[in-house]
C-alpha cells in the first residue's frame, strides 16, 4: 500500500522484452537505499516487486497483464518515472490509500496554466468516470490528487497541480495526448460492491421467503 506522495523521480535504465513481459531497470537514486529484494515499489502508480538491486538501480519484472492495463508499454529508455516505497506504520499519511492496482489509462487533453499552477484535464475511460467525484481523491501516475472539476458529459476531469507537485513529479514532462495511469479511490469501489450485493439480495423471491 502507498500514499500517493512521490518520493523520487527515477530514470529507466533499460527495458528487456521476455516471455513474461518486460524486465525494467530503474535508476532510483537515493530511494534505492530503502528498497530491498522482495519489497514493493510504486512506479507511476503501479505496484512492482524489486527482484534485482545493483547500487542505485532496481530491477522489476512487469508481466503482460501490467502492460495491458497501464502505460508501461509506452516506456522508453531514459523516461522519467514517479517512485514511492510502500507505506510503513511510522510513515505519515500525506495523501490517500493507494493500492498500486491501476484501473485504466487516461489521456491528458487540456492544460491551462496560471503562472506555475497547472489546471490539467484528463479524458477518462467511460467505465471509470462513475468513480470520479468532485473534491474526491484519485491517483494519477502514482500521485495522490484532489479532483477539482468533473465533466461527466465528456468523460473527463481536472486537477489543479500546484508548483511543487508540477516540479517534483513527472507531470512537467507531460504534454497534450500523454497517457497516464489512473487508480480510483478504493473506498468508492468497496461502497459500490456493498450496494450491488444489497440490491441483488432484495429480489421478489427473497421478499416472499421472508414474509413480505
């Protein structure tokens, strides 16, 4: 589990295709000191297991399902990535609960800048738009953000990126058309699941059997 507070911008050192998907080597800088073999690291919002450590370089095996559900298939050597080590009991909860399980890929379709504040719009997969709520939380490429505005009619939403977030994450490398990983708030999915089970239980047969 993660908080969506990016601790380091890493660089992709190498990408090797294999039968399982791709093997990534990421230069994680000082963050590599905290990560050991078998630890979880969030890369652009995706939970990955450290399987190799060579100084400041960490290695990860991204499997085919990861490539299908995330923007990992677009990676190139030299690309910057957002990094965060998994949450520990002593860490401050600065963002929101981020599982590292990406729900889909969105696309940046508008950026409005007001000085160094960037109001950024994302086109969302139709099936995810119902989880997007104004002033709710969302993880975008592993960054915990508050939803500033929602346009359900066009399946898009906006976040307001403060100067610090813009400079200290990979958002400053993005452009119109850039693909980003989206993870909706897990609490919304739990509530949806509970409501669906309650609705499924309230059938005419159930009511008859219980005396209604």
